[in-house]
C-alpha cells in the first residue's frame, strides 16, 4: 500500500458547510472538550478490556492488574473533564493521561509476546520489531476507513480537537481513530502474531528498524479487511466494524450540529 496522490469525493455533500461551521465553533467551547474527553476515555477502556480478555484466556493475574491500572486512567478523565472549559486547557492533561495508559498497555503486552517479535514498547518511524511494524501498517488501513467516514458525515478531516492543526495533517481523523485502534487493529495483529500467521520472515529491514515486506503487508491487509467486515453485536444491534466507524462519525456530526444531545463513544468489551 503506497501513499495516495488523489481522492475522489461526491460533489453532493449537502450538510457539510453547516457541520463544519459547528465543528469549528466546538473547538472553542465545551462541546469539543466533551467530545475528545469521551473519545480518549473510550480508547483507554478499550485497552483495558483487551488486556482483560487476554488475561481471561491465559489465566494471567498480572495482566488483570495492569488492566485495572489502565482503567484507573479512564476514571481520571471522567473526574477532571468538568474542570476543562476548552481544548487548550484539556490538551496537555489528556495527552498525559492517555500516554500513561498507553505506556502500561504496551508494556503489558510483553507478557504474552516473545522478545523476538516485540520489544515491549511502541516504536514507529521506523518500527523496531514485527509487532510494531504490523500495528503501524494496520493503523494506516484503519486511518483510510476513518477518513472516509469523516467525509461522508460532512466533517472536515483536517479540523481536529486533541491533535493540533498542521498543513497536510488530518487531525480529526487522528482523533476519531482512537476508539477503534484496539477493537479493529490490535486484536487482529495479536491474533496474527500469536498464531504465527505473520512472522519475522515477513519483515523488510531498513535503517533503524523494520517494515513489512510484500507478503507481510498482504496478510495483514487481508486480516484487517476481514475484521472491518466482521459483524458484531453492539447495543443490541448487528453492525460491521466498518459500519460502526461511519456510525460514530455520523454521531459526532449530529452532536456538533445539535441534532443529538451528547456523544456515546465506542467501547468494545468483548
């Protein structure tokens, strides 16, 4: 999978102007803080639930303890969210809490993955091992799905809340992807690695690290695509993960325009 050089969008995006005006206003009021606090809280819970799921399958009490530590970080967001009046007040605290939860999470995964495929920490640009190379590639696939959902929902992909604005940086995509990293990508990659479907033979060495070679990319892309198409029960309804990404983006759009009161983040506990 290379870098895109063009995109084709429908010329009929009836509500996009209204949505994007509301999106811009939300950055400076409580809506933006509520939205991104909800999203990061959900991401942290998804990390904790994934560890609990892994612990149950392996009867690993240490993973349970690390999962509880992660869940406590989500509680910190819940406790502090009302203190933050606007994004600039919340950003550093949210990044700090999210960073601590991710540190515990990625450290915990070293309990189930061998050193040959995982160093025990998140590395990128370039990834330092097989597991990190697969995560980076998988997140890239998920990224395109989230960007598509933003456009279809009338949202501006480049106008985010937690992630700052930079030329060419679709910061809203980076915000909204957070709810789906663990349910879609991490679970899939863990399955591929632990079952040895993708191995060290699927790596291509580069200066300072590794990327997946063509065979590794193919196997990872196929598995992530299958995961996105997988139908699951969520809130008593059946949805594919791909449709859930669009559902959440639509919910963001309606919340920002006032068509909906509140925002319910995607938390996957199974």
